């Protein structure tokens, strides 16, 4: 027997690491499940029918010759009731045996038929799944715009799963596009100080009669460009750390933190600071406060007399600690308020020309708030300026 090799269907090959001889294909699993259920139901029906037939009386037992027709030629009828009953019982037993045998044969034939029909029906049921699998294999990072697009009706579980996968692909496509834009913008922002440094160095080296004062001025400008690049890298690291999530949670009072970081720079500051207990990362929350305060001062009116910043901390109507910073400044279109939280977003030609800030302050604020499970929104003021409201999860005030 060692020389014989039995061909096993691919779907029924054993999984060495799992249950022996258990099929890998879900189509074969469904086929075997359908067939097993049919065989069990058929066997129960056959057994139920057999026991009903076996339990029946099978008619009235013969006790006398009454009611029987006379024998031919007028002879007398000789009747032995026990013998007749024995013959009837034997015939009935043979009929029950024949019923059982034929029922088992029919059950075996129908079991084989159920395997074929079960495989056919399982294939039809799984056909949309095979279509989705082949479509998903074609989708990669280069063609995330494609979708499974399973048609309906019916609105069954497979259609719901396909719609869910399409929604995930849409979110992945948005994330990839945002990542590409972020990398492009970051590369541009990092290239600008490097280009400036190289230009200053080339211009200075091209002047053979450059004095010590000229060289010193060039070095100072190179240093300033390096500091700008260092600040951008620190901001990128802070943004990445915020998007990674919280590594620690401590009690932080927004009022005490804001009191130490009140805006300065020649603007009038109005502060109403009430206790706002927050459980979070102190360094990230401090960065949030610093960024909002710097933006409120940087993007304000150019005249110191009319510029102002209003700061509030406390607990809102929903019982969540929050921070609200409002400032005067240029008019910002209401439809551009949400875009302020995008990386490297600078509104207006004046901001682009002056390169005022790194363009990451508000995006870092949004990332820190998201890491703490809070919410942030920006509201433009019709008369000019901006209102930024931050709400964070509360914490019990420690003793």
C-alpha cells in the first residue's frame, strides 16, 4: 500500500497546524456543513418514519374463520389463527426491513446529491466574496481611488462588508493624500532655510574683499536661518509625538498653566482664569497653550493701540474644562476657519509673503487636543480676529 498515492482535492487538503483533514476552502466547509445538516435531518426523518411504522398494530389479528369465503367445491375451511398471525408478522417484519434498507440507500444517494448541490450553492453564495477579493488584490497604494463597488440590491451582509471596505479605502486615500501633501510642504519648508544659508555663504565667498563686519553679518544670518530650521524640526517632532498618542497622564490645571504663559508683545491682555482640572500630558498641554498664545499675538493688528487678546479658562456648560483665546486682527473668511488646523496653512497673501510663523502651530494644537480626546474649533469674528475654543476631558482635583 505504500506505493499507492491518493489524490485529495485542493480544498480538502489537511491543514497541518490545525485540525487534521479540515478543508482550507470556506466553500468546502460550507458544502460539508450543508451536507452534514441534510444527512442528520434525513437520518432523523428515516428513524422517525421507521419507528412510527414499527409501532403501528398493522391490522386486526385473526382469531376465527368468520367472514372468510368458503373453499371451492363446498369444502370446509381449516384455519389456524396463530399460524396466520405469525405469517402476517413475518411479512410485516420483512416490509419494515425493506423500508429501512431502501431508506438508507435513498439517504446515501441524497447525501451525495446534497454534496454536489451544496458545493454549487456555496459557490454562488461566495461569488461576490471572490469578486471583492480579486478587486481588493488589485488595489494598492498607487490606485487607492478604486473601490470594490459591489452592486445592490440585495442589501445583505456581503454588501455591507463591501461598503465598509470602500469607506476604509476612502479614509486611507485621504490619509495618503494628506501625508503626501505634508511631506511636500515639509520638504519645501526645510529647503527654504537651507537655500537661504547656501545663498548667503555663496555671496559672501564670492566677495574677495569682504570685511570682518560683512563676514560677521553673514554668519548671523546663517545662524538665524539655522534657528528657523531647528524650530521647524522641533515643531514637526512635537506634531509627530502628539499624533502618536499620550505616553503619560498627570493632573494639570489649565488656569495655572495659562497664568504662566499669558501672551506678551505689546498687546492688551484680558484674562479671566478659573480652575480647569485636566488629566493629560503636561508638556503637550503646555505646547498647546504656547502655540495659541503666540498665534493670538502674531496674527493681530499691526497697531498696538487697538490690538488685544482675551483669555478664559474654566469649566463649560457640559462640565468639561476648557480654554478660550480671542484676539483682534484681520478679517478671516468664515469658510477658511477649519483650514487653519491644516499643516503649513497660511491664510492671505500677507502671511505668505512675510512667512510669519512655521505654519504648524494650529495643527499641533489640533493634534494635542485629539490625543487627549477633546475637541477644538475656530470661529472667525465678523469685525476681524479669531476665537479658538478648546475643550478637554476633565479630572478630579487632587487633595
